[in-house]
C-alpha cells in the first residue's frame, strides 16, 4: 500500500502506525495505534491489512475499535482483507475499499492523470491565446490599411472640415434668426405707426384742440369766439370759432 501511495502521488507524506492485526491483543493494539494517529493533523486515515480467515479478521469487528473510528477527526478508509471479506470497520469508516491497494487509489490522486490534465489545459490555453493573437493581428492589419492610419493628418483635416461646417451652420442659423426678428420688428413698427395719431393725420384726418391744448371731441367744449388749434400732418392752424353747428347722426 505504501509503495502504491508513493507511486500515485510522490508528494504524499506517509505516517505508519504499526499494530497487531490479529490475535487477542489485536483490538487493544489497534485502538492504541488509532489514538496515536489522532494526535497528528492527518488528511486521511487508512486502517487495513491483507486477507485472511474470518477469525484472522475478527479484530476489525471489535466494538471498541468501531466506536473509536466513529469519532475520527479526519476521513477514514477501511481496507481490510479482500473483495469477499467484510468487517464492521467497513461500515463505520467514510470509505470502504476491497484491498489495501485500493486504499491508495481512494486516498491520493494519480500524478499521471494530473499531469495529463495539465498538459491538456496547457494545450487548450495555448490554442486559445494563439487564436486571440491571430484575430488581433488580423484586425490590426485591417486597421493599418485605413486612410487615417496610413496618414494621421487626415484625422486633423477631417476635424477641421467638420468644425468649419459647424461654424457655417451656426452663423447661418444666427443670420436667419436675425432676419426673422428684423422682419418681426418692422412689422410691429408698421402696426404701431398705423395706430399712432400721426399715422391718422397722414391719411387726411386732423386733431382740434382748445387754447389750453386739450383735444376737442365735441362742439359743446368750445364757445363761439374762442381760439382753437387744428393739427394737420405737417403743422398747426390757429383760428377763432365764428359759429357752431350741431350735427345729429
């Protein structure tokens, strides 16, 4: 078993706790060996022996040994006898194997399988990295063929052209907005002129005021002989009221 353990996994540290495996003192001896093993920080504990008769294997049916194994702090493997042999330790241990040689298989990995897995992983990673490198190289070569990589100044020229276009659009928008606002102002001015008294005077109307400059809108507000002023579009006429005539509309 020791040879098989070392062959499968050379890095393994093996501690051997010798004990009688048959005879009347075997159960006590096995329990003492187990207690010694428990004092070490073990990863796995294997209890085993080669094949024999039922009487030869009776020590591994001892109640005290079975109870001790049930309290083990680490995983246990029962490797007693051959395939046809069965003892109580098979039921109390975490793993049961048919032979001590099988215990080596259950306890440690096979270095050859590990190395093979590592080789497979390495090959897979290498292939993946090569694939990524090839893809990046092809992309780089494709980018090199583009104009702005062959002539970086094209990038600058393109940005200048874009900026100039934005300037033209900006100033064009400002001019259009200014013209629109100017038209609005002109229209408003014309409207105000039309509503202005001076605009009315220009269309042939006049404004009549008394001597104090108050606008007259009725003949009742002025008497005969009083002075009145009439404003036309281009000047003021001063006159005296000779008579009044009421118009009934």
